[in-house]
């Protein structure tokens, strides 16, 4: 255990925690936007897988990680349109249709991977960008300022999403249709158009989250996300539907995951016990859900489709 | 358990009584067609998407579906394999019917299968010398207990702490998968073996007996059908079922009617989990290796039945008896997917993707279905009036 509490190991763990938090953060921010408008998207896991494969395959074929990012964004946006059709137009039950999206993403990416790639070929993923001057600060620089592009993007999106939800007209519309869609409709806000927009934005974030994961590890495999998308949905509850709360949750999960990995590497826990410690994020989520469920911050119209005739 | 007929009826959801008024055959036909149209249309739509995907992958869709059907239903052995593949889907699916009818969305089938399998394995390891007539039922009960506990936890969390069961069941899937991985690397790993994540060959007295006919078909398939019938009786022929469905239909009204809503939620998820737990036990003791194997990840053991069972149940209209043919169909897709892979080199993962499409189409078309029946109702009313 004493091996763990050295400055260099702690610094490396925190830095890797921030790196691991990136996919969680991107996906959970997107989910926050959707849920604030009253739409639960449980398919994040599937969309992340599709984004991850899109990024991996594009980068594999072209050698360009940037092109990979673009394809992840595009794949997410397309899935957003599909999910908008399912929930906004067809009014499908959101929890169950999300599982459908997950199964589709799981099978579809596995299919494409086996057919188009076959054996896992590593790609040259995103390279760390050292921020001039700041990255030279001892320890602090290594923890915060030597990450890849998407990590910076994810954390810069936190204030951006906060601003969009709380300080723009669009954000006001999002909150209005998420709380009282009938009232918003009376005031001339198109509920379904607003929700379609948030769903597309949210899924684009989820696609990017998958891309961030694939381009970080530089590989794709079946079920690469391994539940991260589901945890991202739970993080929205954790963060009480607020951008900065979600960021805190993503950081906590990233650092817990990094610690578990670090302990395994250092041999502090055995291979078997590392499975036990890998339960920590899921158990932590449940505990957090128990705590936050007493608060009534959830958008009032969450999972409730809107129909003017009803 | 009292029968439905003696239960107070005014608290139950007002389902239109088909015998109330003699309906012309044509209108009943419309309703039956509307009910059938949803699952059949969903499969047709999914198959169309599948055909497009096959074309895009350079395979002939007709040949692909022929290989799929041949592999699934083309011989006695194929039918037996299909039945075996459909067994966990049916068990999970019956559990899904119970949970969804009670208004709780159980996405924890994966975890409940795993904990059921663990509990059943522990039973077999603890009492390996019991005679087969006792040990086989005991391991199945063990599975039910394990899965039931793993279902009751999110039930209690929802009922008494207000935690969304969708999220808690998903988290408990992750916990169960990691716990399985831990046990098979540590406490339950085969002694002295190469370090593969699996138990020893479990007591032969716990093996599920093979069915006559010379195929791989075993008792688990029969058990699954019996559980489906029991699930039907529970939901539609017992007072408890009336209560569960009433709670699912309208929890507020049920509370005013004096029903224990919170307890009902826990019960529904416990029953639901127990069904999946039996699937876990049957997957261990009906397997050809007769071991609990965790190598290759938890999903390799569960065969994703925790999710695919949801597909089967939705396809069966959340009715335990209709879930029997629905599971057989999806079991056939999984078996056929393997021959699709063998003959056309199209990965069987296509079937997983298509299952997802079916889910989306089934839940997406429910609104359409309610519109059709509303239209049929309106037509009847206008005819009665004229």
C-alpha cells in the first residue's frame, strides 16, 4: 500500500483518473441536456459503441484521428435522429427502447468489426497535447495539462453546457419542455422540436464519448464500453441534472477506476480482488442514487412523451 | 392463493370485457390482426433491415435467411438446439412479463442469471452426495433464491428509497458480473487446474436429465415451459396477480384501494429475478461441461439472455404463454445465426443487432396499435348508435 502513496504514483493516478473520466463526462453531459428536456436516453451505451467503432474504423482506414472524431460525431448525430424518431414521433417507452438501441449498437459494431477488421489492429490514437507553460508546473502540469484534445474539450464543455442550459433562450426552452411541456406549448415553444434538438445534441455527445474511448485506448473490441454508457446515465442523477454536478461525478468515477487499475498494476490487490474493487463504481452509483432520490431535482416531465391532443 | 373470481373486482384495472357485448366476427378479427400485426410487422421490418445489412456486407439475403431458417428449424437436432437456446430467453421473459405488468422495468436479468447460477453452484458444491431426485430440484430452487434476492434488492430500493429500478438493475448487473469473475478466480476456482475461470465438474447428481429422443434436449426446457405456465397462473389466475397488475396499471388508485403498493413492487421484482435465477441454474447444470464458467466474460455465460429475454417477452405481448413461442422464435434466430456465420461468413452478431431493432419496433409501434384499437372501438360505438 505504501507504494501507492508516493507523489509520482498519486500524480499519475490523478492524471489517469481525469483521462478515464473523459468518456463518462462527454456522455453524461449529453444525457443531461436530453433529460433536462424530459427525454431519458438509456441507449447511450449503444451509441457510444457505434461512435467508438466509427472513430476506430475511420482512424484505421485514413490514419487520421481527427477524421475519427468527425465520424464519431456524425455517427452519434445519426443515432440521435433515429432516437428522436423513436421517442418524439412514435412515443416509445424510453427505458425499453434504450435497451433496443443498446442491443443494436452491441450487435452492429461487433458485426462490422468482425467483418471489416477481424483481428484487433491497434491504431495511432489521440496524442497528448502539452499546454505551453502550464504543463511545466510540477505535478499540477502532469495532472491537468498533458491530456489529449478530447479531454480538454470535455471539460470545456462543462461551463458551455451550463451556460447553454441556464443562460440562453434555447436553454430556457429545454427546461420549460422538461418541466411543463403543456405550458411551454401554450407559450409557443415547440416541445417536439426542442426535444429533437436535445436528443440529437445528446447522442452526438455520446458518439463523441465512444470516439474518445476508442481513440484513447487505440483499439476496438466487442463491447468496448463495458457498461460505461449506463454509468454515464446514472451520473446524470448523481449530478442532480447539473453540468458541474455531472463533472464531479465523472471525476469521482474516473479517479476510482484509475485507483483500481493502479492498485492492480502495483500488485496491492490480486487479480481476483481487483474484480471485487471493480464493483466499486457500480456500488457507489447505487449508494448515490439512494441519497439523491430524496431530492426532487428530476425534470418533472422526464420520460413523459408530449402529445398536444392528449 | 385465492382465485381471481373471488377477488374484489372493482379495484382491478378496467379492462374491456370481450363478452360484455357480442362482437361481430369481423371486428374481433380486426382486433386479433391488430394484436398480431405489431410483433409480425416488427419482425418483418427487422428482417428488411437485416436484408439491407446482408446486402451491404456482400451476402445474398435470401441465401442468408435460408441458412438461418435451416440452421434453426431444419432438423431434429437443430430444433433441439433452438429449444435449448430459447430456454433462458423464456425463463427471463416470463420474469419480464411479471415485472413489466407490475409496472417495474427489470433490466437486471443478466445479474439475476449470474447470481442464480452462483447460488445453485454453491448448493451443488455443499451437498454433492444428495440423490439426484433431491439435488436437481434443490439446485433449481437455489437458482430461484439467488435470482430472487438479486431482484428483490432493486425492488426494495425502488419501493422504499425511490431509486429508479432501471438504473439499479443495470448497476447490479455490473456488480454480479464482477462478483462472478472474483469467485471464479478465487473461492470457486477448480483446484490445481490451469488458472481458467471455471469451477470443477459439479456433482453428476445435479445434472439436468436428458429428455428422451437422443438429442441434447434436457429437463431445463420442460422446466422453462412449466415456469411460463406458473407465471401465467400467477399473473392472470391469482389474487396476487390481480394486485400486481393493478399496481402496474395505476399505483395511485391501487394505494387508495388499500393495496400494499411497495410490497407488490418488491414481490414483482423478486419473482422476476427468481425466473432469471432458474435460468442461471439451468445454464450451469444443463451445460455440456457441467461447470460454472466465467472465462470470456459474464456475457459469454449468460449469452445475453438477460437482454434477449426482454425481446422475447415484448414480442410475446408480455403474456407468459405467448412468450413460449416468442422465445422459441428468438432461440431459433440465435441458433440460425451460427449457421449463417458458418455458411455465409456473416458474423452471428447480426442477430443481436436485429434483436435490438425488434425491440425498438415493438415498443415504437405500441402507439400505432392503441390507435388501431381506438379506431375499432369508435367504429363499434358508431355502429351501436346507428
